[in-house]
């Protein structure tokens, strides 16, 4: 098996691996010519990275011993559908000569690692995994000066030459044949002798049934079942089988098969201090003709209250999709459409703000619809506990932000601030709050602090109790780590950072010596903070830091070069109050270019920003970044 797998994986992941979506000879001719060289090299690198990602999917599918559900043959090749809901694309084509010989190798620990010329790749003494949640897919590019292939294993932060020129002539196809049989799929390699046989789900169609109805306008949706810790769910499967048994279940989980109902009742482990766990659930069945079939699905349990976790709220595209929540675990697993996965329903259209108060999480949506203008969920599970639709909140006009104290929600809209009794569902306008800015509110104790042009409004018990005047327009109000304090950014000239006492409203003002604190997007604060360090970017790709303890401002660096499709910063970045990592949301552009996007994460401990993660193409107009530990 190791030999066969290595032969499969040793496919040269250059421009033409498994691809016939372009003419290979013409492409390499363009690379070697002066005219069109840059365009050709970009196309080659894009294809190489696409093929590399497909290879990793095959690696993980084979390592999990899943079967093949179906094979779709098209003009350009084959799409392989695995029984765990994942897919891999194998395209017809030519193997470009002199492309880097990337492969995977099974090491002594039983795991697969990326290899170059048969030798496992090591970066800083660490082997690069090709599977699992902590696996990495290397990135490839062609250096326009040297025309050599270069590789990055840290999301594009640094590149190293592979010593291979990106030029050559036609080669042989990696696969000479793919035969889709009733019980197996046979891959024949280029030598015409070596074959790889992967079992196929029987004709009975034995497989888990995933939701057919996806969120409106959904993209990048993986098939898996998401649980809260301790939750029991009934998962359906399909197929004309005579017997079904449990083949594999992750440690701590329990399952009971109900063959007559074609379901398996699964219970996630109780919470035990780990905020995320996952594994593979596999069933084995006997078909009517005595054939064996396997159905597998990834099952995951999550607790969203992890102080090291991160939320990204999506507005959604006004005309084509709704609000949604992305959750990034402390280990870097991305759960997109988290609210939908936990509830089977969607947030309202144009979600704008998220707030956590005690054991509840709230999301306000500008246009409502679906689950309403305001949604209340359990903060640990995201299970919906209350919905407030337009018919219950008729006085609101384009609501944008929410803050909660006890059982009272403070909602900002175009008319000012409103209070909503979450139990009686009574909505009331707060007098003299017209002019409240479209920006986040902050809560300390029983007080709500609202940015309002050149002032901060202080609300308590549903009333305006204080109006704090400032020298310039407020661009951000952020709760400080220090008890009883707020950070305030003010767009004076030069800009100011103010430490505000929430008890007597005394202001300690610092003037910035670099950068600025324009909010850029009015929906999010122009500053973000961890301890006494306040970070800001002035709506640019340059990160600045002001140390309030020493009253010094420094420029940390520009991060734009890390992201190939950096176009627009969509709502302001934020620093994690626990890890200190800095999160940017960027989109390539408007129109449908918003679907090309990045959540890029930077380590700032050494001063200069270091890219540590780049989560690509998950956002749909991100409304902001939120952390449980910040509330």
C-alpha cells in the first residue's frame, strides 16, 4: 500500500499535474517567451497550488480508509466523491518536465508528511504534515526573476527555492486510465502496470445523508456533523442493506444504530476541558448481494466559549445570502456557517454586530428575515434561545449594534438607542440619544458607553446619565483589560488615545506620534487592545502600536505583501486579548470578487508582524472580528 500510495502521490505538482484546462505546450512556450511570461507564470503557479490542494484531499481520504461514493466524468477529467463527503479532482493532462517532485511519505509514526524528491521536508527541524487538522498544504510560486519554482510552508510569509527551473517540454500523463466499476475504482498509472484500487460504496447507495438545503448563497461548505459537547443527534443514512454495524467511533463518543429507521443516534462526549474534538464515524453494511459497503462521516464537538477562540461575523451579500458566523478554534480549525450547523436555520440579512453577555450570545441583523433582527443563543453551543423579528421590533430603522446588560438589550439604529426587555419583549427609545454613531458600544458593569460624534453617551438602567465631551470625533470605544477603564480613540489632529475611568469619567490623554485612528468602516472601532497596548491600522495594511504605560507609539510593519489577493480591508482588524494575534479581514474587491478573501493572522510578539495563518475564501462581507475574552 505504501508503494502504491507513494506512486500516486509522487505526481509532480507543477503547472500541468492532472490538468488539461489549458494547452500545456502553449503555456510553457509562453513561460519561456518574453511576451506573456508573467501571465503564464501566474497561471502555472495557480494550477500548481490547486493540484497540490487536491493531492492533500486524496492523502487524507486514503489515510482515513474511506470509500468512494461516486465518480463524475467530465470533459476535463474526473471528480471523485468520497463517502465522508469530501471530493478530489483528477484532471486529464500532461506532466510538465522539470516540475518539482513533491510527494508524501508515510513516516514511522504512521502519518503522512510532505516530501521533496522522496525526502521529508523539514522547516526549523519540524516535519510538515500532509494530513489532519494541523496539516499544512505548501504553496508554490515561480520567481519571475530566476524562473525557479519556490515553496512556502508558512502561508506565504517566506519562500525558498526548490532548485527547479519552471520550463520544459511535454511529459506523460500521471494516470493512463481511470475505471469506475460497480464495487471499486481502479486508477492505472502512467507506466500502464501499476494500479491503485479503492473500494466503492456498493450500488445499494449506503452513505450518510447530509443536509440538502444549504444556507442561501453558501460557498466553501464542508460536509460534517457538528455537535455541542454532550449533545445527542440522530444521523440518517441511506441504502438497501441487510445488516449494519459500527466500524469506528472516536474515543468518548457513543452511538446506537437503528437499522429499521436507517439512522444512528450519536452522543458527543461531555465537556472535559477540551473545547474542540473531532473524529471519524464509520458504519459497515452488508448489501443484498452480500457485498460490503462502508459509510463514513466526520463528527466534531465544539464549545464556543473558549477564551482562545475567535468569531468572524459575516454580513452576507445583500441580494444573495444572509448573515453567518465563522468560528476559528484555538487550534486553527475553521467552522463556517456555525449558527446554521447548530440550528439548521439562518441569521437575518446583513448581520452587523455580535455581543456576549454571561452565558448568552447576541447577533443583530440590519434587515432581519430568517431568524430575525435580533438572535439570542447559548454562548457555549450557539443553540438559539430567542428570536426577535421585525414584527416585534417595528420601531427600529436599520439597526446596527447591540450591547446587553442583564436582561436588557441596548440596540443602536438610525434614530438613536433603544432598550429591549428580553423577557417582556418591550421596546423603548432612549431619550436624547439621536446621533449615536454606527460603531460598537462597550459595557462595563451596568453602564453602556456609546460613541456619538465628539462625545460618549453613558447609559444606565435604560436612561442617558452622562454625556462625556471630547476634542474630536470618537472612532472607537473599547473595554480595557484593567477593571473600571475604557480605551477611546479620538480623531483629533494629531490623533489621541484616551484612557477613560468609568466611575468618575476622568480622561488620561496620549497623542499619537505615528499612524492615525480613523475608523475607516464606521461599524467597527478604529482601535483594539491587549493590556496596555493599543493597536490600530488607520484603515491601511500597516500595523501600529501605542504602549500606554510608556506613552510610545511604534510602527510594526506593513503586511500587504503576505496576501496575494489583498484588495480592500473590510471592517477593522482586531487583536486577540489572550493570544495577542492580530486579525485582518480583506476582500479582493466588490461585485463577485468579494468571494476571494482572506482572514490573515499575525504574530506581533517580536515586533514585526509574522503571518501565522491565512484562512482563504470563508468570509461573505465580514462585519468584524470578536473574541469571547473581550466581553
